[in-house]
C-alpha cells in the first residue's frame, strides 16, 4: 500500500477572512484498488490530472473517491472521476449515488473510515494501515499542522468540544497525518 499526496492543500487568509481554500488531494494505492481522498477545488482539475499522469494514471483509473466532507473546496473535481464509486457520511447529505461511509466502513482492504465530526456533522477521516505506519487523511478535522501543534479545533466548527475529541482520536491512532489544507506531517505528541 502506498499513500501519495497528489496535491497539497492550501488556505489563504486575510486576518479572519478566508480568501482561497483548496483541499489536499491524496491517492491511496493498495495494489488492488486506487482511492482518491478529497478532490480539491474545481480550479484544481489540471493539477490533479497532471499529477496523476506523472504516475502513469488517468482519472478513469480511480476506483473509489472518498470525500471527507462535502464543502466545495473538498469535492470540486469529483466529476472527473467518472469510473469511481463515491463515499461520504450521511451527515453531509450526499447525492443519492454515494455509498455510506460510517465509522468502521472498509472502502478497501486496509483502508477504513473513522467518523471525526466537529468541523461538520459528517466529517470523516480515512485510515490507511501499511506496515507499522498508520496514515490518517483527515480533511478539516485537522485543517493544518498549526491546529495540531496548538491543539486548536478548526475555526469553522459546529461543536468545538466534539472537534477536539475527534482531533485527539486521530492523533492517538495515526503516525502520519495528511491535513485538509497543508502538507503531511508525523505525529509526535
Ligand atoms: Zn470544510
């Protein structure tokens, strides 16, 4: 199993205001299935296609797409993955063709869902186990490494305490975290 950042997410702020937000896009290749976690902003299409192409892949090669939640900066390029089955949590009110991603749902062998609410009610993280490493692709349950370092919940949240509980659960589980809007990092807490 390989976990490959296809695009590192970003966020641009002007004091409190968010000017531009684009999610991380991550490829998990289990050898059997190819999974994309979050599909970025709709303007990221070219970058995603180029990044896949550099690895000998096209969007049609992707079997599964998981959206950590359905804010537009995390599902903007869903439509390019025309052959994939889609997963999201029911709490996000996904379109009818989506499959349910609940706590413990296995989307592929060694790749499972953790329900990590707080940013939104239906926020999920994808847990991929390979060797002694446990990767967590967490969306906005942990938007950036700063949230992790200061143990601050995402600024946009439906419940601060719930968001913090989800962060702790992720940190207890994962050795490597891919945040919603920044580069991957290893946990040391
Ligand atoms: Zn969000």
